[in-house]
């Protein structure tokens, strides 16, 4: 039995990212990924049990990187809490638009189990958002009676854009709109 080689795994992942960015998930064959990575198809199965697992792995790695980048950006940010909300939303929209087949793959492969690494990473993101909201409340800049629920709206709104919005939606305009709805609400103030 061959032991996994992280360099080969990286080559496979890079080749898969390239192919999945060029064509939809269902049009990419594992044979093509193996050839683009310069490995045999059997080698792919040392690292990934299926195409779904390979794609999930790529998305997870990207999502984990998103959470890490958001944490770093928020630590470095001198913005007020509204600005920090915009940083989070922009990062999420850009991630979703750079992984357009993610929703299709989730539909085909199912939603990851809550106890999976995916579930843990989604909880980590929600906790990061909730923390920013709570800090904004404590600073007197935000008002929210249920920050734990509001934190979940971020991913739901971005997912809705990916599912129902135009595929060519401008990332910046979408992020501004989502941020505006979250920060301003849709009700008339001061009635």
C-alpha cells in the first residue's frame, strides 16, 4: 500500500481547481484530473474516494482559507463595525462567486454532516460573524437582539444569490446590497 504524498495531493488539487474553474462539475472526469496532475487515475483514489469527495475537499480548503483570511482582515481592520460587516460579506460573496459549482455539488452530494469538518468550519464562520456583531453592539454601533440568528443570515443570503441570482452578478454590487440589507434592514426607521 502506497502512503499519501502531500506534493502529489497538491498537484491533484491544483489540476482539479483549474479544470473545475473551466467547466461545470458534471463535465470534469477524474481521468482528466489525473492526466492534468501527471498521475495515474489509481493515484487519485489514494487521496480521494470519488469526484464528489475531491470537489468537497477543494471547496473545504477554500472555505477554510476564507475563514482564516476573514479572521486576519478583521484583526487588522481599523474600520467601524459596519465596515467589518462589509469585509465579511464581501469575502463571502467573492468566495461564492469563485466556486460557482459549489451549490450544484452540494445538491448532488448532499449537505455535509454537522459533525463533519465542514460543519465545524461553518460553525466557526457563524461564530466569527456573531462575535463581530456582539462587539458592535457593545461598542454602541450595532443593535441586534438575536446576533446568533443574524450571523446565519449572511451565509443564507450569499447562498440565495448563488442559487437564484444571475450567474454573472457583480460581486461588489451583490456584497454592497447584502451588507446594506443587513446593516439597514428593510423597514422604515423612526415611524
